[in-house]
């Protein structure tokens, strides 16, 4: 969320709508590209949602977290991203005050995506650091409860920050403007809740996952030198799966951080130095594009997702007992 504090008496001066200076052809091209990005975001995440929902082999705690991430990215793509892209192209908010409030409420889904990434990092860390405890405690049902709790907390926080800073009650809004106004206390709270805490969890646990995966790989290689071929084959397969999971997580987290950090820096410095409003559009688009990129990461590195995509596209999922198809082979 961009929760930047402005002087309300001067805000109409600062955020008046500039005249559009691009040619009609460029204008149309921008809208076509925006529509393509929205379509990719919605369809890509929809494919992940259908895959995890439909195929029983994918009903695991880890994939349940992937499903939660896909749902939040899907909702961002269908509700928030179109408004953000139109706002950027027009350099002006054209939807009025009510939709402005709704837009910032929906933007809380971006925080949910952040916490989903953090939960995936926690899940992988527990699975690698203490696999027996993980198998005993972490189930699909338990993961669903944690996900619901996560969504409720984040959406409750989003409503609270809008309500307690008067964004629901204020009737004054300049034409073309859609920015939130919060006090200094809530600015610090938002910085901690929306960025510093989840980012710290992601970075620290991802580092631990990398270290543990490397230790496991070394231990397994040493073990393979003293075991029979059959055991070696099984263990090597386990090592390969473990390393692939860590690799996909590293790519997912790296892309997420690359998309998030410019927005984080903008939010952090927005109240300290004067930054052009155009910068807000650019860093916001980059943050939103993370929701578009995530499905392609799974398509590139998970064969099961590519197989599920094929079964969905050729409509084989509508056949009897299609949910029992082996998609992991």
C-alpha cells in the first residue's frame, strides 16, 4: 500500500490532472498492452487455482500456500491492476471517491501476497529443518486455517488503516487524486507491518533454507558413497526434489524482492524527500507485475504445472475421475 501523508490544504495544487501529450496510436497501444498484462495475470493464476483445486495429488500443505498466493494474485489482476494501469495511462484518477476507497481496500491484497510469500518460506524452512515435526503437525487442514487467519488479519489491518485515518469518512477529494492520508504513527505501523516484518521473515528464512539445502546435499552425497545403488537412486531423487524446491523458492523470492524493493524505497522516502508523482506509478506497476510473473515461474520450473495446463486447455479435466490423473510423473 502507498500510505503517504500529504498536506490536505495544498493537495489540489500538487495533484491536478496533467493534459495527455501522447499520440492516439501510443495511447491505444498502452491500453492494448495493459489489457494483455491483465489477461496474462488473470489467466495464469486461474490455471494454478484450477490445477491445485482439481487434481488430488496436488492437495498438499505446500501447494495450498501456492493456491493462496495464486488467489491473491488473481484478485489483484482482476480488480486492482486494471484501475492502477488506467490511472497510470491517464495520469489522473477518473473513477471518483468511492472507487478510490475501494481501490485502496483491494490493494490490501498486495500485502496478502507478501505474507503468502513469507508463509511459503516458513513452510519450506520447517520442511527442511525438521521434516518429522513438519509431517506430524503441518497438514492441509492446518495450512488452510493459517491461510484464513492470514487473510483476515491483513484485510482487518487494511480496513483499520483506512478507517482510523479518515479515509472512509472524508468527503473532500480533489479531481484526479486518489491518495491515502495517514498520520505519522500509522506510517510507522504500516512500514513495520506491510514491509519490514514480512521482508525480514522472507530474507532470513530463505537464507536458512539455502544453507540447510546445501548441507543436506553434501550429506546425501557422502551417504551415497557408502550405500548400494538402489538406495543411492532413491536418495538422489530425494536430493534432486529438495534442491529443485529450494531453487524455485529462491527464484520466486528473488523476483518478488526485485518487484517490491523499489516500492518499498519509494514508501520509505516519500515522507522524507520530495519525489515526483510519476515515480509512484512506475514503482506501483512493478509491484503489480509480480502477480503476473509468479505463474510463469511455476510454468518454467514445475513439470506438473505444465501437465495440468495441458489437461485444462484440452478440457480433459471434465472427464470422469480426471482429478485422479497422475500429474507428478
